[in-house]
C-alpha cells in the first residue's frame, strides 16, 4: 500500500538526486534550483506562460449562431459539453489523490497548476453553457452525464478506475490510475474537440472554438506530464511493469478506444457535416497508437498510423512551437536518462 506522504518531514532528504517519484523522503520544501525532474519545472513555466481567462473571449456571436445550427449540431454541441464538463470536474477532484503519494515536490508543483487549470476548464464550460445555450436546455446538459445511459456507462468506467486507487492505494492501482489519467488527457477529450473544430472549419461558433483551443493546449501539457510520470516510474520501479502490466495498459487503451468510438457515434450520428462516426473512430485509433508509443508500448491499430483528419492540426496546434519545443525537450531528457522507451 502507498501511504500519503507527511505534509513536511524535518528528517527529509535534500539531495535532489536521491528523490523518487514514489517512496521518496522529501522535506516537501519547494526548491526549484534543486530539482531532480527538470522537465517538471519546464512544464510549470510553460503552463504559467499559457495562462488565459475564459471571459476574455466573447460568446455573443456564438449565442446567435447556436440558434442557426441544425438540431443535430445543437444536440451534439450539448452532449459534448456535458461529457467534457464531467471529465474536468472529475480531474479537479481526483488530482490531489495522486499528488498525495508523489514524493517529488517539483512534480507536486505541476500537479497543483494542473488542478488549477482543470478548474478553469470546468468554469469555461459553465461560461459557455450560460452564454450560449438557452435557459431551457441548460439543466439537461448538467444532468446528461447520468441521464444518458451510454454516457453514464463510460463515465463509470473512468471514475471506477480512479476510485479503485482511492479505496485501495496499491502500487498497481497507482499505475492504473496514472494510465486512466493519461488516456483521459490524451484520448477522451479529442473527439469532442474535433466536433468543435469541425464547426469552426465551417465558420461556426468561433468563440467556443477559441476557448476549446486554449483548453486543448493545456490538455496537451497534461498529457506530457502524465507521460513523464509514467516513464519515470517505469525507470525507478521496473518490477511494476511486468509483461502482464504492459498488456494490461494496452487493454485499458483498447477499452478507451471502444468507449470513445461508441460515444462519438452516438453524439455525432450521421448528421454532422464533415465528420462521420467512421472518420472520428479512425482518429481515435490513431490517437491510441500515438499515446501507447509515448509509453514505449506497441500500437493497437498498426493499420492506422496516419492522421486521418489532418485539417484538425490547424486548430489543435495553437502555440504549437512552444508545446512541441517542450515535448521535444522532454523526450530528449528521457532518452538521455538511459532507458530506451521504444524498447520497453
Ligand atoms: Fe481539462
Ligand atoms: Fe487535463
């Protein structure tokens, strides 16, 4: 069992090189010129540079355009909002459970900023619902996460994976909860984002699209954060990453793909111009391959290594150079540290 670390430990270890992702003995003082995980401080600085405020983006025009959307588009808009509100709310509540057992103050620092950003995301969706959606439809959006049986089923899968670690904080369950986070940040949001970008591509709902672009930029950093935590754990606690565990992680990704494709087919139907359930399913399979590759795991869908919706990157890559720069640095760091992730 993993125990929550003490708040402060006067016998704690100040030597950063002896720091560990779990089972370490830090003092808990935040000393940013004395860190082991240099990528964490770099991510922190990027996140601070990316600070944004939802109310700076006007939604007045979106409120008018919402009335001119087709009913299929309006229904999809509401359903996607409902799911992303659920996920960001869940993140706000769950991230402290993970941080409580991570014994690297520089990583705890980044998790704290992530938690703040998830709160901003949850608030952004509330701002969108209140500004764009007519009063009569708002309650349905906040209730859909439990009223729609398909949405409830997938939300349960995600929550159960998190809850399992809360109830039984074993090392294995930590790995599972980290993977569940990684998939949430790297896969679950993306078909919803694709729907909004599809509207944006056709000149619709520009304010909503801008907000989603800012959220997307944050989620990409969160993905890198969880990728790096998992990689450090692979290196420090190799006994946890048995062939069975690696297959387990692949199967978690397979279940995530199944839930995401079923859900996006349900949300999008065939009534959304430019986005079919099949192209979104191909996109989700492509993402799963990419996410597994980031962890050194083999792809689930080798036939889908190409991005099937290349126009999406124009929307998703807000501030791309900055993000890519950091992703590259992070990858380089991991390689310089010894392990070859591609061979795990
Ligand atoms: Fe978020
Ligand atoms: Fe996130």
